[in-house]
């Protein structure tokens, strides 16, 4: 069944595993996008989607170079420009609004986090955003308060 595997050199097997790893990383972006959209109740593209796109794209581009496949090279190479450009636009918009960019759902410098950690971070961020949207502003609080109303006299417990 796997006779073709016996015919492959160690280098070819390693590159095949690299290619599958890149494909898994690239495909994970759709799972992340779907999960976040379900959390929000609307279709969104989270920042982690673009990081997985670039990570998977770089690995698959490297694999395509090894295979010397011009179709695969062109497809992955052009895609990398699109993913990078989207990240540039996202960070430019956040900087122009004075926002500090949120940390990615995973930290490439320290290795991948568990799915539970990613979900916890994203859930906390969503809850904070919802709380910020639902919290009344100072002007709304004053608008609901009648400053001209007479205060009721305080009563001491037990005395009427």
C-alpha cells in the first residue's frame, strides 16, 4: 500500500512532512475564522487568520520551491503579498485610531499555545468589548439622573 514511501529518500520524506505541516497551518486559519465568527454571531476575519495565512503560506511556498512547481510557487508567492498587505492595513488602521494592536492569538516567538489558551484569550477579549459597548457613558448617567429632585429625608432604622 505504501510502496511509494520506500522509494523516497529521507530528504524527500522530510520535505513531504514539511509540506503537510504547512498545509495544516494554512487550513487552521479557516477553523479559527469559523470559531470566531460563531463567537461573535457574525462573519469576521480575526487577526490570527492572517498570521496563519502568512505562516502556512511561507511553509508552502518553501515546499513549492523545493518541488520546483511554478504553478504552486506563483499561487503561494502572490498570496503572501495579499496576507502581508492585509496585516499592514490592519495595523495602520489601529495606529491611526490610537489603538494599541491586540496581541495575536498565538505567540510565534514562544511556540503555539493550546487551543484552550487561545479560546480563553479570545473569549476574554470578546467579553471586554461587549462590556465596553454596554457600559453607560458619564453623559448617559447624568441624563438619567434628575438633579432637581428633592432628596428624601434619611430615616434611622427603628425610628419612624
